C-alpha cells in the first residue's frame, strides 16, 4: 500500500512479512481527521441506537420506551434521521421508507409510528434497509429507488437543511423558515479544479478577514465564513461582477429557522400511547 492509502485508511491489516491490506474511502473529507461524512450526522451519531435490521427486537423496544418523548412531536422525516432511534437511515432511505409506508413526510412522528395495517412504518424501516443491502450487493446502489431524486417527486427542505423527496401528501406540520442572507457565510460552486485552497483563501481575503474556509476540491465547492456580514456582502458583490472567477456561482449559505411545532393535544402521561405502539408494531 502507498502512503496515500495508509494515510486515508480506516482499517489496516499487516502481516509479519510486511504485506498490508488497507480499507480506504476515496470520498472527499473536510479535514485529514474526518472519518467519512461523520460531521454531517451531528453529535447524535456518536449515540447510535440498535440496528433496525439485525437487532430488530431491541430497536422496536427502544422506540416503545421513548415514544412519549417530545422529539416525536416533530415531523417524521426529521426524526428518521436521528441515529439514536433509526440507526443507518439516511436521506435517500427515509424518502423510500415514507413512500412505501404511504406516510406524509411532515406528519407527526408519533402518529406515523402508531399507524396500523400493512404500511406500518416500523416494518418498512426494516424492509427498505434489507432491500438496500440486497441492491448494494448486486451493484445497483440507486437504480431501485422510487422517490429519491426523481423528477416526478415533490421536494422540500427540512429543519436540518436537507432535502426530503416525497410523493403524494406533504403532511400538516410546518417546515422550517429558510433564510438566505445576508450573513457571514458564503457558498461558492463550480470552482476551477486547478485553483488550490491557498490561492482561493488569498483571493477571498481581499474582501475581509476569512475566519474559516472549507474547500471540497473534488466537488469544486467551498464554504467561506467572514468576520462580519458586511465583508461577506462585499465579497459576494465584487466577485459576482469580477472577471477573476466568471464561472463561479456565489451566494449566502442557506440558514434554517425551526418553526415551533404546536401540540394541540398533548400526549397522555399514562401508558396508552406506548401500549398502542407495542400493539401495532407486533403486527409486523
């Protein structure tokens, strides 16, 4: 193995005769210390719950024990990304799970998890995860999808700033308020591949103090944070009119303001709700 492979390896096996087997990930990382896209999951990723596929009984019991928590008043599309309760579920899988269960993405999570019949979401989580494993083994990573990134699907931004794709009803809970600027952080896309991070940093520093620059060279994309919103505005205005980077698209990074969910019918403090969850989940 070469130095690059060893530096980016997550698991390394080395034999006594010096032969090395290294498992690496070629996807871009924000820093040398980053492991895959760990930072994108948020702090809850370090508290991963039971595996819905291989530890299904423990996973179902954990949901039952926590179904009364305030988290489950939020939209189901957002709760499905919480790795404490839905370990392994990401953006494309949640879209497929909700479509298969015929559940609107912005319906209350507690209501969605208590749905009855063949479209029980707890069952669909397991079923879609199993299907994803099968399709990946066949080399068909995304060809089997029915909703995610399909032109006929509707889409909306959730409270995490991620896009949820869905078909049919949206659900009644409010989505987040999208704030587009001005503020301190800009995004740059379609950056020329020959432009290094140091060169880009020097160019952006002409408009103010660059507090942080995150440059994903393989994706030709960058985030830049200035000390003040005025500096970011100046950079946006002047770069947009400059011939230095004519093809680069620049704008304020999208911000999310969470809408407060009103629970007009507070959950009971007795065991009726959780017991209902047990009964419906048992029909899997």
